[in-house]
């Protein structure tokens, strides 16, 4: 799975002295931000360009009208909060939750009694066979096999299964053992074979640069009055000094988050949309399966899709990275470190790609690890 590059957000200025700031804001020189006027048709919290991109992606993937797509985006913010509350209430009687095609909450439960309880909270309940403990044990059994590069292991909450994804580049002598283990675990595990490989990718070029390496700037954050950029760990591990400041933290593999001290004097809490406008980020949260999302990066710029899986282990050549978010949003080399978000909510840091999917480090974990807060 390839690692991609980050893009930070900012309020661009015309003055040449702000060119470095523009890099932090999105790795491109931007003009003044054009004012936008909200209409009754807008989705709350979404910049116009993000709304348009998200609606277009949703309409194309689901075959629905723009009006219906906008309603899905409106539904999902409340649905995520409802799902979090219901799963907390159910405790070990649930086996994960997700958003359906309409952006409504669905929770997997282990009994009819739990289904009735969830239903009283306005959540659709689905009785399933495997508990969270069962799924965790199955994933742990697969991860106990020596890691096989170009594979990933994660939960398909909709199917109530663990999915072992094997790219065609996987050729480890341990692959046969991994597949045999999957077969022994029975129907709790599903094996999927995909084309290509799973690798990180950091290339030369524009955006944030240092030591001949290019990545994309991530979320602007602060701690004790000092500004930082939360980025991909494989980027900050590789480069000690960027054009926006020095790397001061790196966790990769196992995690894929890092920290750059932002010395530009400018660190707005917004994501560049690559056309002179931006998406304001006002909070951070964990991603939910089925959630419609977008990402900004210096190679593929603004792309949108949906969350496919969470708690995914990705086996890069450099080692395994755990608890990743898998999405259908397009990414490419150079996007590493870029921002994953749903409207004004920050969700993740671009890490890699493989098998037609993209992988992100949850941003909440990174913020907590470094004790920083998103700039707003």
C-alpha cells in the first residue's frame, strides 16, 4: 500500500512573502478566498467545492440523484453521533456499527433483546453471529503469523467478518501459512485477492519538501502556543527538515503519524481545495464505516468516496501499521500526509494505497499521541 502525501489548509495571501505559508495551506499558491453564500440547498459544515465533489462521487457510486446524495450527507452527521451513543449503551452486546446507503445508523447486535433496545433509540439493528471478541480473536490469529508484505487484515462490519486482502505482489514464504490459518478460522474470515501491491510512496516534487522528498502537509495544530503540522510518520521519519519547519516526531511503522514544527508563522485550521477556496476544519473524530468522506492531497488534490473498513492492519515493506481506516477515495504517490475529512470534521492522515483502496492513519490517535489540538 502506498503512502501518500499531505496537504495543509490555509488562508492564502497574494503577497509573495506568503509563498511558504501557501505551501502549508495546501502546497500551492492561492489567491484570496472568494466569499460564499449559504443557501437552503447547502449541506451544513461543507464548503461548496467539497459538497459538490462529495455529491458527485456519491451520485456516481450509488446511482442516486444529487438531491438524494445531499440528504445522505445531511443524515450522516447525526447518524454517527447516534451510533456512538447506542454502541456505548449496548457495550459487549453489539458487534460494531455502520451507516447504510442513506447515511442512517445500523448496529450489529448479538440478540433479539439487544435489537429491541437499539430500535428504541432509532437505530436499525441487525442480529449477527460473531461478537467483537470473536472478530478480534480471529484478527489476532491472522496477525500472529509472520507478516506478509502486500497484505492487509481488517474488519468488514457489514458482513460481520474479518477480511484478509492479498495483493498479487505478495510472495512471502509465510503466505501459505497465512492462507491456511484463514481457512481454519472458517466463515469468520473472508479472503480477497487484489491486483498490484501495497507500498508507501514518497516522490520528489512540489508540496512540502525536504531532503529531495515530497509529501503533502497535514492538519495544522498547536500545543502551548507553538504551531505544528500533524503529518504521516513515514514522511517525518524520512526527512528531518522541511521547507515549513523541522520534523519533531515520527511513529512508523506500527503507526503512521508524525509531527512537524510549523515555523512559517501561519497555521489556519482549514484544508485547501486547490481552486482558491478551502474547507474549514472545526473538530476531529474517528471514522465510521459507510461515512462519506473526502481527502485533499498534493497529487490527486480533492477526491471523495466512502469509508470501507476500520481497524485495518496494512503490511508495508517497512512493517505493519495498525488500526488504519480504509476508503474508496483516490490517492496516489505524493498525497502522503494529506487530510481525510467529512465536511468540517477531520478524520485521518493519508498513509498509503493498494488494491484500489486508500489507507489513513486516524487523526484523533495522532493528536492524542502528541498532545496537540487542531487549529480552528
